[in-house]
């Protein structure tokens, strides 16, 4: 397709070398970012319009679906819809954000349904800074988290809250009681 004496052939060779050095799948964020930048730089709106994605993918050795993704991202950057430094990955679902009122209600429910330790030694410290700690007495939960969640659902049936979200709102000082001291009298 490209003569070896043309300057564009050297550009294509250097791109192929760069992609082979980076590798196709890497766990390194820097390598993945470099692959994205190189791929977005070789495709644009006219590449898709002129149906040059398949020959480009053969020349460079990338998957055509990946080039489609990079082409749409490049079109977003060129049109000005998103900033160049904006987040490119998946955003968390917008309906999953808990408002502070619900978080406060759930944390208060955790605190009310757990018992504080009677032992003065059980004081937990939350590290806030280098020498700054917030002490708090340890609270024990005498039931399972599922039972507590079911009780919360029964008392607050108007809230549509999942179990994982309920457990994420658990205060840091609440621990599950694993010691079962019972009297045999």
C-alpha cells in the first residue's frame, strides 16, 4: 500500500513499533494512556467518513472496534463537547448517589441498633492526619448485617436502598460481635 521510500512509511513503521512496544493489553495506566493517545492521534472524522478505518487497522495492527472507539472519542475532543483532560472512563450511575440525609439516617440506625462496649479499653481511633486522631468507643453489633438490613427495610419501607449501600453507610466504629459469652447456669 505504501512505498518504502515515502516519508509516511517511516511514520507508519514508527507507529507500529510504538504499538508493539506498548503491547495490546497492559495493566499499566501509563501504557494504556500512551496507547489511547497514539490511537486517537491517527484517526479523525474524515478517517471514518472515507472508510479508511479498516486499512488503517491493518497497517497499524489494531482492532477495528478499538479504532471506532478512539475515532468517536477524537470527534468528541475535536467538537469541544468534552475537555481534553476530562475523565474518559465509565462514570458511576447517577441514581446510585446517596444523599446526605439518607446516609445520616442509615448511620443513626446503625448507631442505635448496636451497643457500645462496656470495657474502657475498647477505644478505636480514626486517623485524621499525621498526629491527629479521633477516638471513639467501639460499638458491637449483636445480630447479622442481613437481619439489621431487614429491620431497616421494615421500619423505612419508603426508602429504596440496597443491602450493599446500607452496609457502605456503616460507621467505622461499629464491629460485628464475634465473641459469644453465655452463662451455663
